[in-house]
């Protein structure tokens, strides 16, 4: 049987931040809607590893009502110990026995619901949390427990209502907000999910540094949900993230994977160039902690996507120039070398056809998109020192050869008149059948049909073999 650490893919010495990071990464992959079985397994492991460590503090804050009896106090302590030892089934059995003896007092009812939740008996836990919410409407921890258990059980409609109820009552701990946002994501309430996460991250300050991992997950949630809606929250989100990076400083170093994913998501989502200054600020802060020489692959992807987003929004550039970006930079992650050469040759031929009017656009590329210009500089220099028609002829030979196996490119779509005409065979017996001679074959010693008076073999037939 897998341990809770194994379920989350962690070593036993993993920190609370490591546990949270692994959990939120996994639940985005195994959601309660798409894979309820795996989600409940992951959620259960997370609850047991995170929540039990805070059990004593939570109970102390609650000031639970315990029957005024030494036996009741001893049973209460015994159940607490069983929970801390992860003996949830035994803890639930002890709590049920205590309730049968002392009645449904707050302390034993809560310990029963909590033990059942951690043991995976979420249906029973929900019933007991409902009782606690009704009996103690001012204690938000029961509303919180009910919302989380509904969500773990896969009752997302009920979970949304319970989350909203707990949220309106003032529940704002970071784990609760992150779970609430996951539920919003599952239900398609992206605007609501982003709003509660932006409210959370806007309150980040130096006193919140111990929970940096949770805040990074909040930003991941914001930008993930932003994929599904119009860019209403993008400007606010990147401003908050830039502020967060400055306050967090070097403390984000242990979150390299999430921070670099966020940088990539931001440049992929950017709707226009108005946000460039803020985005550049984020990239600079990210690079301070995760330098390009150490994270070369990640930064190459980020840089390529940033150029792509900027060029896509640049109305001064035509499609032909934007195709060059795909062929000379973006294609390397998608295609093999032969097809990349085909795409690049396709672009070069189109550029030659559009010379010199396209030169202005490549002046813009040279000044504002140096990464692309660097890839194409040798081609431009070749056009300056060699005859353009000769360069075109060489490119076409290579292009026609590769096109037979790769399929049609953009060049012949734009310039169909340049496609070479296929040679017509005199006779193709496979397609046209056997050849049938209608006239008698001329013999070597017969008179030549040209009328010269010579034998055929000494006249027109001399070169016939």
C-alpha cells in the first residue's frame, strides 16, 4: 500500500511547502470531475500530511465544549493522540463510542467528523459537519470543513455553496482560498476563482513570506483560469505578480519550476504590447533568481514565446514575416531537421519574390526583434553579395526535392505560376495500357519513309537502336 508521501511523489523528509506544491500540481492533473478516484486519494494524502500537524492548534482555537467529566477529558485526549498517530479509523470508533455515552457534544462530534474525513468516509463526515454548522453557525471552521469535504467527495455544486458561505463568514486562510479556486475552476466559474485569488495575493506582504509556496500556487491558478476568459484580469494580475516578486526576493529560489512556468504563461497570455514594461520587469526579477545559463531550455522557450506574442500583435508586419518566426525559431521544438529546412526555404523564396518592398519590414525586425534577425542575417547577406536569381534557382532545387515528401508549402500557394510543369511521358503502360501499332513496322532494309531513296538503316534509322 502506498504511503501518503508516495501518493504525492515525495520523500518522507518533504516540507509542508513541498507537500502543498506537489498536491496542487497533481490536482490540476487529476481533477474531481475527470478522475474522482485519484483526486480523493491525492486529497486524502494531502489532508493527512498537512492538517494533522496543526490539529492541536486548531482544537485549542476552537475552545470545544467537552462534558465536565474526567472520563470525557481522557477519551478526548485519546482520540487526539490517535489522530496524531494517523489511526483515523480507531479515532472515529472512539468518537462514536464517546457520543453514545455522552451525547452529540461539540468536541466528540467534531473529532468524529474530522476522523471520518481523514479516513475517507466523507459521506458520514458531511452529515456530521452539517450538524456542526447548524448547531454552531458562528464557528467558521465547521463551514470550512463542510466545503472541503463536499469538494473532496466530488459534490461540486454543494461545495460551491458551502465555499461561498464560509468565505462570506470570513474564512480566508490560504489553503481554503486555493481549494475554493480549484472548485471554481472545476465548475467553470473562472471570474469568481480569479477574483478571490487576486484578493488573496493583493494582501501579500513581508509577514506572509512563510507561505510563499501557497501564493505562487495562487498566481498559477490566476493565469491558468485566465486562459478561459477574455483578458479582463491580466493587467491587475501581472502588476500583483511583479510586486510579489520584489517582496519575496530570493525566497522564491526553491520554486524554480512554478516560477518559470508562470513567466512562460505570462508571455503566452499577453494580449498586446502595452504591458511590455511590467512583463519585462517580471522577467528581470525572475532571471535574478533563475539565471539563463542555468535554465537555458526554459528561457529559450520564454524568449521565443515573448517574440511570438509581440510579433503577432505588431500590425506593421505582414504574415510572410511572421511565418519566418515560426520557421526560424519556433519550429525547432516541433519538427525534424528536414521539415525545418523546408519551412525555412519556403520563407526565403517568398522573401525573394517580395523584394524590395519587404525590406522595410525586415528593418523593423533588425531593430526590434534581433533574435529573429540573427537567425536570418546570413541569408540577407547572401542576397546582397550574390545574384538573386541564382540564389532563387538553388533554393528551388532543394525546395522541389523536399516538397515531394513533406507536402505543399506557402510558396506555391502564393505563386502557383512558378511551380515546374511535370514532364509528360511518351507512353506509360501502367496507366495507359499496352501500346498497339496501327501501321507495319519499318524494316532496316526497307526504303526510308522520308523519300530520300536510301534504305531506312542508312537514313532516318541510323540512330534507332
